[in-house]
């Protein structure tokens, strides 16, 4: 339904539509009417309403001079009664437009009753912060209204988008680009509407600088008694090289530079304190001596020296029981139980023999001293009699050279050593022998086992891995594992890294077997249940 009516004059027109009550309107005093919720009122049919150049947020206002209701933009007070405003006086020397951020220069106000303002600008500390934002254009030396907090309308925000944060511009005005460099930063507010003439925004940041100031390259914030914000000196902006330190030129600029580590004393120093800590030093210490040299001279006696055992003169027993000539070796290695090791000399060196007692060097084998009273400068030493180690069980022996460092006035033992370790032999291989019930049969199997491509070496009691061989994959051949009974029972055999095959073997028992150096050893023997049990070149991991 469309309702047509005419307003001839009057102070007000009020139209209200409730959720359930429809549209109500009041004309003048006492006349009201209600139209149902589905009814329509067409304002254009009212004869004394003039609507032109419609803009967002327009309101109808009666003009007594024209006799018409006209659409106008609301004033700031009408738009937002929560605005906080202040009357200000423009003392900038020129006109200041509506929307201009301004700085209060109270020193220019003789009465103190009115805020005198100039245009704020981020590149000039004396024109910051923006105390107000003008709510109207004010001529030079004229007064007008300025916003502290609130809604501003009717300004040009066409360069921005709704939601943009605006700042005091570097050269004045407002911008949505945060100032950089030496410029101060002040967040003024946010754009609500983007428009060339009827733009609007919310001012909330006037009166204070409300962001961390920009910081020039090489500067940093530092507190001081004068409450300065920026350091008086400049740091480098790139790292130096390894070992360099920060140095100053005395004028506020720091840089990385090399350090002169060879600092020297300027004048000779006479040492008057001759107690044990300094009695070894030469006095006077001459001018030009480096500090490092002085400290080294002072502390050297407390620096314990080192000794090195570089070679052992040794011979190793052959399977025939004989020893060849001894020769210098750097390592005594790992030996099979029963193989003798004969030693008749050694070579050593001491880093600083001025620190050691002259004849304090001695040589120990297995913890027992075999020769002493050796000069600390001897270097190569021949023992007065050769020493032979020939154990019948798995063990190790240490060959150790010692000396006494008494340079600090306290005896300190320095030493170096080499060792030899004896292990039993383990064999994994193939044989056509199917039955082993006696020591004689076991000895024959041990001596004749084909171990090529499989395992035949001395080792400690640890899990080990062997390859299977062509002989194990030969028709009529069993696979055998022969190892010292002291290792205890085999707990697992894994083929190819994942397949348990312990059940594919039979424990034939323990037998006494004599190794190649004549030592009788109790050995356990495991045999595969079938011949040709394993393809060649797979792996068996054996654990005890």
C-alpha cells in the first residue's frame, strides 16, 4: 500500500518502523498514524520535500526559508554525540583545512586559555605529536573546532580504503603509510568510509606519539640520565671476522677491528719476590717483552709435560714355537691365545725434559717394573734382558713407560702405554664330516674345516656376523660353528638379517682341541642338521 500526504510546514517529521508494530510517523504535535508492516510510504510523493545529490547518511531537515524538507549531511554533533572537541586557534601562518592533524604550541599562547595550533608533521619533532585533528577549516589567526577523540566526517579519504590505519604524514596531513627513517610515528585513527568529499574516520590517537620511534641504521635504544631514546654512538651493521673486537674512534662510531695480542711491557720489571712461585724467572724482565711471554715464563713450571711411547721393539712367536728377530712396531695388535710376544726395547720422548727428573724414566710390563733409572733424554732404550709374554688364556698385557715431572716442585707421574690382547680362535666353515664324538675327531674337524669365504679369526665373546661360503652350499657338506666353550651356549643364529635358524643346527657337545700354538682349549661344536644347508654369500649373525 502506498500512502500520499502533504506537509505544509512544521518543525519535525518522525518515521519509525517497529519489528511488529509497523511504521509510525508524527507530524507536528499530537498527530500520529500507523501503517501495517507490509505497507509502503513513498517519500517522493510528499509535495514539500526536496531531495537532491543523495549521499550516504543523509538526513531530512526542514528549511523555513524555502519551505521544504531537504536532505543534508549531519553535523559532527548530530552524527556522534560522543565526540570530544576543543576550540583552537590557528597560528600556523596560513589556512588549515578540515582533517589536518595539528600540534598545540602552548608557548605561543600568552593567556593559556586557548590551544594555539600549527600543522603537525612527522619529520619535525617540534611539530609533534598531533594534539588534535581539525573538525573544520580554520583561517590563519582564526578560531575553530578540533577533535580530540571521535568521529570526523566530510573529509577526503578517497586515497584510502575503509579499515586503513592513518598516521601523521612525514610533511603533514595524514597518510596510511607508516613513516620510516628518522620520522616520528603517530597512529591517528582508522578510516571508516572512503570518499572524496564525504569520507569519514574515527580519531583515537591524537595527543600522543603512540608507536615505537623509527631507529636509524646502526643505532639502538639506550637509557640515560637525560632520558634519551637513542644511543649517542653508532654500531656496525655487519659482523666482523673471527677474533675481531668492537673498538671506538672516540667520536661515537664503533667498528670491528683486529686485536693486537702481542702486548708488551713498556718498562723493565725487577722481580723482588723470590719465593718458589717466581724464583725460576729471569730478573729483570726487559722492556719490550710480550705479556704472553711473561705469563708463559711464570706458569711454565706448573705446566705438566707429556711423554710418548712411539714404538715397541718386539717379535711374535710362530706356529713352530720360534721367534724371529725383534723390530720396532707401533702396535702390538691382537694375538691368538698361546702366541708369545717377546719385547727387548722401546722408543719414547718427553716434550720438555727440563720438567722431569733426569733418571726418573722406567719401563713396566703387566704392572711390574722391568727396567728403571733410564735417562729422560735416552729416546731409544734396549732392555737389559728380553721379556716374553705367552699366556695360555684370553687376557691382555700393558707395556708402559713412566717418568716423574717435578718442575713445579711437586712430583707428578707422567706415562704412556701400548697393549697386546690375546683371544681364542673362532671358526665357521664346511666339512663332509657327519659325526663327531671324540676329541680326536674334533681335532681333525677343527684342523681340516674349510673356512674360505666364511670365518676364521680370533675374537672376544661378542655377537658376530659371518658370510656363508660356496663350500657350505656344496652337496655332502655340513655347516659347522666351532667356538670356545667359555663363550657359553649359542642363543640365536639369524640368517639374512631376519630369519632365525638356530633350530637348523645341532649342538654336538664340547671337546678339547689344541690350537696352532699348542694350547689345549675346550671348544663347542655346532653342526647343521642337513648338508648343503645354506646358499652361498648370505649372512649368519651368531650370538652367545
